[in-house]
C-alpha cells in the first residue's frame, strides 16, 4: 500500500509542476502591467489584475549568549542563528509556490519547498504538496520571525513533527481551521536504505472568541508515525531553549525495536489587546516489539514521554498581537508608534523523557527531564526589526546526561541571550 501511495504522490507532484509551469499559455496573456508595493513589511510585485504576485522573504538572526555554568562547560559566543532566503509567488490567483533556504552555520539547508492550490471552497481551503511543516502543534507551526522567545520551548520541540515531504488538505473559516496530511521523511534525508514509510498528522483549531483584538483559540493535534525507511529506530531530543551553546541534555538517542509511535498535542492561545498568553502540551507513546525473529520474543514495554509550556506577555505600549486566521498563528507586530513597541514576557516549560518501565532484560528507560523558567523583554523598532533579550534558568534532573551519557546530570545553569532580527 505504501508503495502505491508513494507512486501516487510523486505522480501528483509531477502533474502540479507540469500544469503550473509547462502548460502552454497565450503569449499575450503573459504581458501584464506590474506594480510594486509594501505589504506586511515586504516589497511585493503584483500584476494589475491580481493574478500574479511574487516577493522575497529574507531574514537575518544574530544571536549572542553568556552562561553561568554549573556542572558542564558551556560556550559563550556570538553566532548567525539563521540566514534565510525564500522566493514566494502566486500564479493565476490560486496557485502558490515557495522555496526557502537557510545559509547559517556555513551550510545550505533546504527548508520549505512546496506547491499549493488555494482555490478550494472559494478560497478558504488548500491542497499542497512538497516539504513543509506538517499540521501538528501550535508553536512548531509559528514562523520563527514571529516567535515570542529566541527558541521554541524544550517542552514540545522534541515531539513536534516539523518539516516533512507530504501532501496536505486544509479548510478554514473565520472561526476554525482543520488540516490533515500524509507524509514521509524530510527532504534532506537523501540516503534511502529502504522503502520510505508514510505517516499521518491532523490539526484542528476553533475560535470561540473572534472580536477585534480579543481572540481565544483552542485546538488539538494528533499524529501516527512509523520510523523512517523501516529502520525501527526513533529518537526524541530537545535543546534547553538556547542555541549558542549547542548542547542537548535530554536526548533518548536511537531507541530500537520501535514498531510505531503516536503523538497528541493540546493547545490554547488568548489575545486581549495588550495581553497575550499561550500554552501547549504534547505526549507520545512509543510502541515497541522484538524484530529479532526469535520464536520466543522478549517482552518490550511501550514508552511514554511528554512535555509542555505556558507563557504570558504584555505590551507596555499600545500594541497587540494580530492573528492569522488562515494559518491559525499569531502574526507580525506592527508598532502603533514611530518609537516602536515594548513587550514583557515570561515562560515556564517542562519535558519528561524518563519512563520507569522495565523490560524482560531489566532495561530501564531513563533519558532525562528538565524544566526552565525564562523572562524576556522584546523591542520592536518597526515591523521589520525585532530585538530580543532573554534570561533563563534551567533545572535538569540527574538523568539528563545527553545522548551518550557523556554529560553530568543534575546540571542547573543560567543564561542571558540576545537576538537582533531583521526580515524583509
């Protein structure tokens, strides 16, 4: 069945490319007057009839951090966290395509690369195919330029599906959005030792309150995943919400004998003019079995991990967080004053990858846990520049020793970090 799905998906990709790029068109129809304008901080070129539009999306993230160490050595420093360049285009009103690269850390990495048709249900639905963030989780699906803190929460980052090659169907309105997808591996996974496996994900959100500058959103996500390319291995890892010191205290390494694993997420977001709050929880159950072929297979317990966060923010200036109904995520802040906008924020997060179940061979599954408290100040000089300042306190438990156990557990450290972000 999976081979049939894969063949069908590749055929669909080829058909979309053929229709949107190679289909013959009247040469006269391609000669159109074009105007330039600024929209949401971007320079946009658009045909006068609105059928064609294209723009660049470039971003620079410059981070610096200093650490108050406890038991492990951490590297203070300055880095280019992201250097992104994307081309985005609308073709014949309803067709949309995007390609997005990251050039940070002296390497090139493909991020988004997809084509979508946005004309379903009179423009309130889409079908897209390619490499993109799958519909699972809230913070994971917020573009990095609109994140409240420098890094996504350690409580959910280790469980989010992220970008994968897949096919997605979505429908939205003024008070709900629903999406479902089937997907395989990340487009960066070029080595394929076996047939690619396919998994599914779905996310649904409702808005009981949709007043001007007053919004309440609640939602849930679910995903059923197989291991990529039938490796029967899965890995869950998360960073302690700072990236200059590239460390992972909580990391399961490759868990073997994995049959499949299911994930669930619940989310809520609330905006009331200057006040903004958001919370999310994710949990996973890893189903395991003995693939050795032994006629008397060893009993293997299922593993259960989870994590979440809650944060609140308040503008000192007369500003608010807009909400994008099409993607169900907070949008770009456009300061109401020429002096910019100031915001205070705080976040608590926790992750638990310890499971005290014991297999027949007396193997315990203790991969560590951590909690973090972060305070932040954010300054928006204008709608294209953000300046972040975060102070965090991390409390790791005794099992948080990294993938190979080379780090010292029970490490409680602190950090101060800043980011200078420009997008255009």
